[in-house]
């Protein structure tokens, strides 16, 4: 059995994995990146549209251009990586097992591990669309891969279910290829992706966007022949009599992403309700020395945020290897972070009491759009710790808060803090 | 060439008959209209090997089921298909239902069903199946009931039959049968076959096949059953859970699968279209509601797939197992539930019929009843795995991440005795695309491997045969066409 050793192992070579590995190497620790695909880069490789890097490089790049900058650094810093290699197991003493077709089974020992496995798309089954199961149903990302990487068109006439970013980007991409996109159908009363994509991908190409509708039946036995769409009420129940038939030969699904956490579970770490691992403010999972970042932790809308988060994970893994590895772990005292009103989830899930003097980065998503809101942090005794105004919030945009809890006078004895996004009580003229 | 036996239909019944007859020195051929075996009812059912207490005594299916259940032990051992006798509960939620269970037990024991017992001790019931509804008042426990993967079993039967000389021909829809001088001439779109004996195991289309030789004495109507499948690890059931039966049906069950998933279903809808395996909104609601009565914490959010199967319901409501008036023509029709359970017993009947027809049944010297278990990545120890990959690197190339399926398993499925030729064929043989992502990532890879191994172009790879192509064109083709059109 082939064996490797490294201070830090990074699983996944997407935007997250690469940025984390670079930080580790810069601190002069040994690092190894493991990637199951045949090249470095992850999902960005198939995102040939632009819109990447506005924050990180203050330039508008395509996905492959963006990631190439990181790949170049990996090469310059001579960071070792192995491709075509899938990690299949993580044991509790931080031994990893991976397979590839050259070395067979590989055993890797590490002091710290960074999980950066990305996410996968939700499928039809996850949303239970009734009807036949013909050929011609794809997830948007699958279609993106076919068109942009393999060079095949998955159909001629399309209906896209879900107005997520990938769906909207594919609507435009397919139109460019000469396909007809009949409609983008969204169950919510508003678009679930970014506004900029709604304008640049749908409106500019006259692609109809039908909100508060969903696909209620798939027609065609062998190949998709069309879909029935129906209007839904507030509870997402079909409104009788609202059915419309749209003819198409392909249905694309852009109905959300799920963090890819089989390995995380396998390692024995806990998951939270957003599907990502439970982490503390250092992006450390419930297992000491296992860190995580990128879409495997929470689905990000911007790659720049992934890179920034990953740098922190890399730095924290370094801190762990240098200061805490080998030491008996003293029981951590923590404060839990809870999702309150209109908060779908919040990261981190917990804060180490010893870090109260540091700036803590909170990321959260809301459940529904709202305007003129107040984002509040309160402790379990209902003491207000922090508040911030925001003009609007929408589920498709992750909200980031940087808060120094000590400076804001947190009671260090509190057990939890509750984060809520509430309508602003008074109408204010001035904005944030 | 004249065959001794031609079997029409490659479902579990046809394949089980093929495998049972492959023991004898006979020339046998099986014709299936679809591109893959197990494409009909065999693909969409509950996969429960029933204990046999359910059907009324006047039906032949009752005894065939009881006998069939017994025959599973040896068959599963010889053919190495996954099968587990996990036992079933018929669940009573009201005191009045207990007497139904008592009566099923009494009759079942008389008819030789082992181990039937009515349990009224709630604590014991909860211990045996912690997920059961708290309102349970009693259960009928049938320890011999089991679960099987119907299509994996069908492939095992077919592969073993093929190894023993049975010819399997796919994409051969029987359209005409001529009967003359004790010989049947069977016509499909492209070919003609001759045989002394014909076994009609055409499932939903068995009445149509029977009419081809002028035997018009039954009809078959489709009755649809819908299902929802839940993600692995979402719920762990120990037992197959049935509600107490009513006059109409055995009801909607909640059941674990051999791949650690759980499903709920089926309902029962009489329909007219024999191809309508679509699911409906109302139906999915109905089964969820029914399932919740047995298991209140059904993991609704973890559903990964819904599907439906069609029961082939004959107007007699019982199996039609006839050595017909047309010499050499055997009808195995109307094989509704518990047909899967009964298949080995049905095959025994066919052997009896052939004996009566004077067919010489000499056991082949080189008959091999065993089929080796397909090698699976997941079954290997770390050392074995390392060794395997060194011998053949395609063991180390993981194609399906959700189920951890390497390229080698897919190649093996393609080159099995009755190999897969379509993406669904691969999926049903070795599960890539069956997991959480339902093929999101691996489908392009599987298409690539099929195209390479079968030596056909990428665009010709289908989901499940004719007219189910995946991909329409290379990028730029459509735009080019438009430009060409514009210059004309
Ligand atoms: C289709 C799409 C379009 C987007 N468009 C934009 C945009 O326009 N602008 C923008 O800023 N952001 C965009 N984003 C968001 C951003 O690009 C992603 O959030 C970011 O790239 C995710 O990076 P990641 O490293 O977390 O995940 P990934 O890039 O998915 O990387 C994960 C890597 O881990 C590997 N892996 C997983 N499991 C294993 C294992 N067991 N063993 C070995 N390797 C493994 C995978 O193969 C993969 O390479 C888009 C995202 C998607 C999906
Ligand atoms: C919802 C549901 C749940 C069930 N649950 C259970 C259960 O839990 N336990 C149990 O024991 N049984 C169960 N059953 C019953 C069981 O599934 C069937 O008895 C069994 O699958 C029947 O197999 P078959 O081979 O007769 O039919 P099929 O699998 O339908 O096979 C018939 C084959 O014949 C082919 N064919 C048809 N016409 C032609 C032609 N002209 N030329 C060539 N080929 C042709 C078809 O393509 C098909 O492949 C269930 C059935 C349903 C629908």
C-alpha cells in the first residue's frame, strides 16, 4: 500500500482547496492536495462565463481564468497534489484512505485535514416531480458540463425549473448555441439567483421568467415531450385550474445545491441543518484538527468569498499544527450560535470563549426577502450585543457580518447567541 | 434451427423459467422486446418475498407463494443474489383488527407457513421495530418474509441461464406466431424463430401474445402502484411493515431495501394505458399519508426518487398457469403480486407441463447451478482492494461517487453473459446513478464507457433503448444549421 505523510491534507482542489493549501505552504508546513478529477480547479472549470474575481482581484474574470491564478501559485510554490484520486475514508486518528488507478489504495497520515469537497446539485427526486422518467432531464450543472467541457448539446428546446444562478447562466448559454429556452419556471414569487444574472441572462435575451409556478408533471415516455406547469399558492400547493402545457424536449433542474458531506460524516464530525459540518469560529469541525471551507461548508454565491474563507481555514490549520497538535485537548468552552427569525442558517455554529476578543466572521442566509431590516445578535438572556441595518436581504445573497463580541460587551458567561433579521421598527431615512 | 423452447418475456418470470430449464439438455431461447431484461413489472415493485398468508385459499397463487418462498433459500445461495429474510409485520392500529391477524395466522399455520405469531406486547413490538407508530396494538410477525432486489435477481437468473446455454435476444418484440405441424414460427420485426414449445411470460402483454395463437380467454388490465424512495441512512427499519389488509388490497407498506434505503408504496390505481408508469401528485400524497400511519417519522425531506410499477391484473384475479389446448403453448399470465415470490414455484409447474407434453428432460452433464457474486468494490478489504487495483487499474477509477462504483464494475456489467447495453441497464446492474445525486455526475462517464466498450458513437448511447437518446447534437451544430438555412 502506498503511503504519504503531510502536516496538512486538503481534500478537493476547487477554489476552496487551492486557497487553503497555498496558505499552509506559505507557513512552511507540508501540504498535499487530493483531487478526484483529472485536473485541478473544481466546479469553476465549467463556469466559462465571467463574473469571477471582482473582490479577490478587482477584475472580471471567467471561472477558468480565476482558478488558473491559484493553480499557477500551486505550481510556483511546488505544492504537491495527486489527481484522479478519491478519498474514500477518514479514520478517527486522521488517517485517510484514497484510491486511484495507478497506486491502488493509498494511506495518508496527516496532522490536520481540510475538507473542501464542494457540493452537488439537487435532483428531481429531491423535489418529487410526478410524471414519467424519460431521457432528457438534467441538472443545470450537468448540462453545463456537457456543453462547456464535453462539447455536446443535451437537447433543442428547454424548460428550466428553478431560477438559481446556474439555471439562468445555462439559459443564456443554450440560447447562444442556437437552442430555444421556452421558460425559466420558479416556484418562489421571486428569482432565487442573483439579480445580475436575471438581467444579463434572461431579460437581455427575452427568455420568459415565470414565478410562483412549478413543474407538476413531466410528459413523454422515452424522451421528454413537454411539461405541465402550475401556479402555486403561498404554501406551494398547486392552484387547481392553473395548469399550462409547455412543449420541450429537455428539462433542466436548477433547484439548489447540497454540500457533499459523506466524508465528513465518515470522519465522525457533526453536520448542522444547512447540510454542512458544524464549525466553530476557526472553521474547525467537531473533530479537533479537521477544518472545512468552501461549498462543502455552506453554498456560496461568489467564488471570492470561497477563497477568503479558505484562507482562514488554511491559517487555522497551520495554527493547530504549530500550537495545538500533540497537546492534550482541553475541553473547549463554547457559545452556541442559533438561527432566529428569518435566518435560515448561520455559520459558525459555535464560538470558542477563548476567541471572544477576536473579530468573528458570521455568514448567514435569510429564509425570505425583506427590505429595511435590522440584523441583531442577542444572548440567551435577551441582552442585545450587536445590531446592524441593511436595506434589503434576499436568500440568494449570503450576508456577512464581522463582529468583535468582546468590544460589543458580550457577557462571557452566556451560553448562546441568537441571530435574527427583523423588520426595522422605525422608518429611517439614512441607510447603512 | 428449431428450438425446443422459446420463452417470450424477459421479466423475472421468463428469466426464472429460462434458468430452471437450462438444467436440461434443451435448445432454449428467450425473446424480450426491450433493450434490457427486467424492463417491465419486474423493475417497479416492492421486492418483498412474501410469507404467503395474504392470498385467499381458493387462489392458486397462495400455494405457489408459500412454495416459492421456501425455494428462495437455495436459489439465493446458488445464484448469489442479495436476499434477506428480515421478517414482516402486519400492523394493527385498532383492537378490532386483531381478529384479522389471528385468522391469517391460523390459516397460515395450517398451510405450513413457518413461525407465524401474533404479538400483542407493545414493548416487544417496539423493541423489534422502534420506528413503528406508538399507537400499534398488535402485529402479525412472519419471520420468513424477506426482501430481494428483483432486477439484480433477474440478472443473476439470466446470467446463469446464459452460462448454461440459453440464448437471450433483446430488442425482439414478438409480433406474429404461426402454428403448424407442431412447430411455432415466431416473427419479430427483424427475425423469425422456430420452436416446438412456447412459453408466454409477456407480463402486461400476455393476453395479446395468447391471442396470437387464437387463445382468447382472458384479459389483462394494468393497475399502477406508485412509490417514494428515501435516501440511505435517513431511516433504519428492521421489518417490512404492512397495514392490516382490507378487502381491496394488501395496502401501502413501508419497507427497507437491501441497499439501506427505505421506500413507501404502492397504492393501487386501475388505469387503461399499459405504458403509463408516470407518477401523480395525488398518488404521491396518498402513499405518504398511508406510510405515516405505520411510521410517523417518515423522512419526507430525504426522498430521492419516485417511481411506479404496473401490476398485470387478469380478469380472474389469480395467476393463469395453463398447459393450453394448443399443444406446446404454455400461458404464464396474470402474474400479479406475489409473482416475484412465486417464480421458482411457477418454474416448477412449467417443468411439469413440459414433461406432460413429452419433452425429454435430461439433465445436462455440465450444468452449473452457480453464479458467482459480481465483484464489488465495497466488499473488498483494504488489502484486497489494493491488490485488485494493481491487477486492473479500472478498479481504482471511481465513476459513481455516491455509491462508490469504479469503472471496473461497469465494464463487468457490460461484459456479463447477458450484458448491459444502456445507461439504465448499467444503473440497475451496478447502481451508478442510484444514489443521492441520481446520476448528476456519473452519467457522462457512464455514457463514455458504454460508447467505448460497445464501440458505438457517443450520441447513440441511450437511456433504455430506442428513442431514449441522451444527447441531441454536438455544440455548434445547431447554430451552423441556422446559418446554412439563412444563406439559401
Ligand atoms: C455552476 C456554478 C456557477 C457559478 N458561477 C459563479 C460566478 O459567476 N461567479 C462567482 O463568483 N461564483 C460562482 N459560483 C460559485 C463558486 O464558483 C463556487 O462556490 C466555488 O467555486 C466553490 O469552490 P469549492 O472549492 O468549494 O468547490 P468545488 O469547486 O466544487 O471543488 C470541490 C472539489 O473537491 C473534489 N472532491 C470532492 N470529494 C472528493 C473526494 N472524496 N476526494 C477527492 N476530491 C474530492 C471535487 O472533485 C472538486 O474538484 C458558481 C458555482 C457553480 C456551481
Ligand atoms: C406495484 C407492484 C408491487 C409488487 N410487489 C410485489 C412483491 O412485493 N412481492 C411479489 O412477490 N410480487 C410483487 N409484485 C408482482 C411482481 O412484480 C410480478 O409478479 C413480477 O414482476 C412479474 O414478472 P413478469 O416476468 O411476469 O412480468 P414483467 O417483468 O412485466 O416481464 C414481462 C416481459 O415481457 C416483455 N414482453 C411483453 N410483450 C412482449 C413481446 N411482444 N415480445 C417480447 N417481449 C415482450 C416485456 O417487455 C417484459 O420485459 C408487485 C407488482 C407491482 C406492480
